[in-house]
C-alpha cells in the first residue's frame, strides 16, 4: 500500500513540476492535453467555454489549441488571475443570470468544458451527490450554449448516480465516451465523459 501511495505521489509531483517548467497554471492542464490528444476536442478558431476553470490551466490549453482566431471564456466561483486572450467571469453556475452573461460575450460555443468539483467534505456519498448535482446544472447550461454538432468534456465523480447523468449525455450527444487520462490519479474517483455531436435537443 505504501509503495502504491509513493507511486501516486511521484506521479502528482511529475505533472506539478512539468506544469512549472512548461508554464501551465496547474497540473490538471495535462488532463485536458491528454484528452485532446486522444479525442481531438479542439480545432483552430473554436469558441470554448470552461466551467470550474480556476486557476486557469484548462483555459490556457484551450487557447493554445484554438489559436488567435478562437475564443476562450472561463467561469469560476473564485477569482482567476487574468490570462492573455482569455476572458474570465467570476460567477456561480447556480446563478440564473450566468447564461445571459456568457451569451453577451458569445452566442454559441463549439466546445463546452466542465471540470467542476464541490468543496470536498471527505464524506464520499455527500461529495459524489454534490458533484453530480452541479454537473447536471452544467449540462443544462451546455444545452443552451453549445452549437449543433458541438463537443463537451465533463468531469464526473464515479458512484451510484453517475449512470443518471450518463443517460442525459446519451440523450443530448451522438457519441459519449468515458475516459481517465494518465494525468489523473488512477485510484481517483474522477472520470471524464467526452461527448460529441450535440443534438440541440431540449433537456427533459
């Protein structure tokens, strides 16, 4: 057990050091890099919304892939240090006016990213249900913002309610794939759902 913990710690340290060397704001930047390498989420000129973006690592990566012709908007409950060519909105996804604020900057998005996590209590069932709840809110927001045929990436905590949200993904997207990038701790409960071919079907 201790040996496995040392391996996990070494893995975290590796990506943390790599982020410092390569100038990314967080080690989690490598999760979306690896997802994109496998599933081709971004293309030049895309407009991207990044929920739960603090401290901005995913937004950095997205901006690199979409280039100068693309646009990246990040949203987080916490303040995010400004980043060149990325617009950050400090706001709560439960705010009914958030959609209007986002749409004042761009009417439709090609890519929707959600790396949302609740404040972790340490009580797994509580944390799981909270994460599913905010992810369902994010999915409802995606149904308003994504263009037809758009793509999305959602972080989901594994557990008994994960099947519910996967059914919703299957309703709204043509293709839904569950994945765990190498940059994630393999014993972590987090998984990522890569969704493509948004149908613009109203949420049920």
